[in-house]
């Protein structure tokens, strides 16, 4: 049987490829592993049956036989360990790629996530406007450091790896902002990743959920 991942029945990102199941879809496409998708409503995500496998009521989860995982980074890591193509064979290069996976989620993503929360959930707070430049300053600092490391290279450390996959998934949340455009090599890095056939397949699959739902609702 194919592994099963969960995804939004109605994603807040409106098919832009920002929901975290996109990371898992992309990883599965990169390694050529077929998968099935279980779509969930927001109410279903909070039910006890789902919280038994995802304590925080979020997506995605990953089920393969008796194994159930949650957290997109952990799922991508598992996929990369189980299949060739996302982690180098050389032990030292492999360790560096794993370091970049952690860097994407623990160093670069937090301020970018803060920016999203501030924009979506904190607009009515009296301190909302004051926080924006502080958050953006932290993001710009990380982008400058990342840009300096990447330089003219195509990928973070040699060949494309799960580290690049997660880093680009994080950077995609800044598309359309001036912050990413301030670093042409990072913009090119994201565009280069999005041109990969595996990304295109994953994006099309996630977009189809949004498109099909709108067609069903007649919107």
C-alpha cells in the first residue's frame, strides 16, 4: 500500500503551495514514491481520533503501515532516509545536508512564521504596526547570511538535497515580498527549485485540491 498523507480540504493558502503538506508531497515526488492523500476539514483536524496521531491538530501526517509520523520536517527526513535521492551517500555530506534541514526549520523559518502570524492573526492588536519592522529586520538578517553562504552556487552544499527542499519551502513564504527580491541569488535559488519536475508535480497535486473544491462549490 502507498503511504497516506493528510492535507487541508480547504487550504488557507488558496493553492499557492505554502501549506506544509507541500513539503511532504515534494519529497515523495523527488524519490518517486506514490502516495495517497486524505483531505481533512478544520473541524476533523481537531477531533480526538486525529489528535491521537497529531496531538496539535495540524497537517500533515504520514502513515505507512504501522508507522505514523507528524511534523513536516520529521516526515521529509524519514522519506529521505528510506529512499535514495534526497541525502548524499557520503557520510559527511549527508550530515551537512541534515544540518541544512535543521537550519531551514529552526533558524530561517521562525521569523518568517512570525511575520505570517502577525499579518493574519494580530492585525487588531495595538502593537501590530510596531512589530512589523522588528520582525522584518530579523528576517533580513537571516536572508543576508543565507545569501552570503549560497553565493553563486546552485544548491546549499553540492547537489540538491532535503536541506534545499526544506529551505526553499520556507523561503517560498516570502515570495512577492521585497525582502526576497533584495537577494537575487535567493530569488534564483527558489525559481530553480520550483522548476524541478518533482516540485511541479507536487504543486499541481496540491493546487488541484483547491481548484476541484472551488469547482464543486461553483465559485
